[in-house]
């Protein structure tokens, strides 16, 4: 259900009004139960029904964290580039890019978020992903750079790990105006915003990570490390105009594509070329 909410581009459906009325009434009559139900409904990602064939030499390793056991995937030898997928995605989406990275003399290291792919968990959200990400950086050793897709960009930019600020960053189809887009998608679904906000407040208290501090656009502008965005102009899920805004600061470079959408872009020549540019011709920060 959550993927239908977060990735829906429909402005209205016949059930929208009933959903809004039902969730508002539920919140009034049984607030604690309503929050538990909403958490399960809104924070449960859709796991892929099939996995992409693994490249030869891929090594899987379980990593134990405070957010559960996460599955990691390593390919190649050399300096490590860490790859992070988005909501309802998995590390397997990166297999073609990982093969390219390994062929260039680097190690590609991807992992499944909590509640995604082959990792533990049933529900996920940005503060949980940030905590897991920060712990993985400590566990997996020195990182040469970070590559993200979709919501993964917001997770990386929400992290306060000191090692990240100077690292090169490749953002693919990033969600940069994260909080307004999140609330907008829930609102368009018809779900009670007041109930969703109550769920968010519970998470903020548990993780001590207020969403008001999550500002990927602002955080990208203050980084000292080089950053490159590859984003399709026709992306239906992550607005391309936000990447245009990011590139206006003169510090972040944008490569715009057409016809690749939100997912197919991951295995595209522009993304491979962007990685090559980051490692061969550094962008001046």
C-alpha cells in the first residue's frame, strides 16, 4: 500500500474521500491504534518480486546493526564506493553500475535498507535509514565516495557523519525537496495528514531526528565535497526542477537526460560517464 501512496502520480481516485474520512475518524476514536495502523500502512515498503541476476564475483555479507541485520553486496577491488538505493528499491538495481565501477578498478559496495531487499525489518523511514547508514560507514571502513538513487540522496544529505562532507557524491534521480514532497504525496492520497503527522512525531521522538532539520537542497549547497547529479527531465517521481535549483549554486553539476525515467537511468551510459568524471576529472568544489 505504501508504494501506491508514495509513488502515485494520480491527483484523485474514487476512494480518496472515503480514505480521508475513515482515517480521520479512526484517529479521533482510537488514536493509539490509528497511529500503529498508519505506521504499518505508510511505512512498509514494497519488496521487489524478482531480483536482477547477480554479476560474477559478487560477495554478499550480512552486517549487524542497531536497525537489524542488513545485507551488503561487494564487487571488485580497490577504493570503496558506497551505493544506496531509494524507497521500495534494493541493491540489485545497482548491479550494472557496480560492474562498471569494478571494471574501473574500484570496489562497489551496496546494501539493502532496513525492511528492503534481503535486510531485516518490516517498516522503514528516513531517520532509521540515516542511523543505519551512519553505522555502516563506521563498520565498513574508509569510503572513497557515495552514490545514491532517489530517496537515498535525502538520506545521505540528512546524515551528519563527519566523513561525508568532503567525499564526492553522485546523486541519481535525487529527492531533494524531501519533506514537502513526502507530505504532498500523502495528502494527494487522501490519507489524514494529522494522523500521518502524529506518526512522524513518534518517529522524531524515538530517533531524536526532527524532520524540520531535513533539508537536502540546503545541505547539498553547504558541502565542501564535489557533487554531481544525473536526473531525467521526465522523471515522474523525483522532480527534475529541484535538481535544476541545486545546480544554480555553481558548486553542484547537473547532467540532464531524457527518456530514461526514474529507474532505467541507473543502468544508463550517462550515469556510467558521470562516475568516470567524478573519479577521473574531479569537480572543483
